[in-house]
C-alpha cells in the first residue's frame, strides 16, 4: 500500500507524525514545517483517510505494519514517532511491537485503552448525510448541526469532503470501513511487553482522554513515560496550543 505523504526538512533525525481519526496529514502541516528546522519530518495519511488507499481492514496491528513499511520504504532503521489520538495508539502499538525501530515516542492525548462510544454519534451523523442532495459545503454543515453542535468539529469533519468531476460531493475517507471497524479503532492496543526508551504522553487539560486512572497502565507499558498536561488545550492539543506543542517536541526529541 502506497500512502499519500509529505516531507519537510533535509537534515536532522527523522520524525514521523501520525494523525488521528477522521484526520489527515494536513492537520499537522503548520507544525511539521516548524519541526523541519531541526528534523527530517514525514507525515502520511493513514489507510482509509485523506488521499491514502482504502482498505476493508483497519486496526492497530495493520496500522503498525503500515508504519513499519513506511520506515522501510524510506530506508529508515528507526525514527522519532509522534502520534495524536488514533495515531498515538498506532505509535504505542508499533513501539511495543518493534521497539528497535522507534527512537523516542510522543503520544498526544490518548491512553492505551478502549474508548467505547466516543464517536458513535459522529459516525451515525456522517453516514446519514445524503451527499447527492448538496450543492454547497454549507448545506452539509447545516445538516450535521443538530447531531454535532460544535462548529469546530463540523469544520474538521467536513475537510473530508471532496468534489467529483460532476461537482457532486464524496468522502475522501472510507467512511463505511471506519464505521464497520470503529470498535477496533476505539479499542485497546493489542501489543504487550514494555517499551524501555523515552516516551512522553501529552494530555490536553480540557480533555478527558487521559485521566488519573490511566497513569498506571501507561507506565506499566512505558516505564520511562513522562506525562505532561497543556492546561488550555482540549483533545486537539496541536491546534489549541501549537506553541506549547512545538516547545515540547523540540525539548523532548532534540
């Protein structure tokens, strides 16, 4: 599977960034360009997301294998890894499965556990949209508003709309596969063992994705984990607090 990717910078240690559910590599473009001052930065769309290929399978085992293939295709023996939400779980799965290929890892606002039902409302609302009825993106936005009141969330989700040649809308992401396999995406990572290299977990202070009860599980798998909170950020830490995020990346991976 060949993934849609972008890279930034020509020198420094390699840093690979993995986006979250419903996202794409574009979510990290601004920060990736900043990171490129010190790193060779790679971003890519996960399977069933953005402009990467669609697949009938999506879970953390195959996404960890996707990451392994990505490193191999770029002749990278190891790299620093940064993942947000679903991407963070992929990073954890990969680091536990292939620790020799992960230098340091940073996981943004997610723990190695299940989050049942977090996105059921969103998935139901997206699947209920009849895209052939809409001429303008605003119409889809208005149709989603009763189920998804947050304008910021709707704006994020509707970045997944693309135009067909005839002007009609389609989803870039493989929405049917994401809905079908959502229990696996929301579930625990399946890798076991310990990752004995440095790890940092970043919690959004306004988010409940990492709670106090998660600390023991995190440190059980990642004994050298540092858990830090960015107080003013929600789940999308890199969007809510880009300067704080940038500072942590340079300090931890530098």
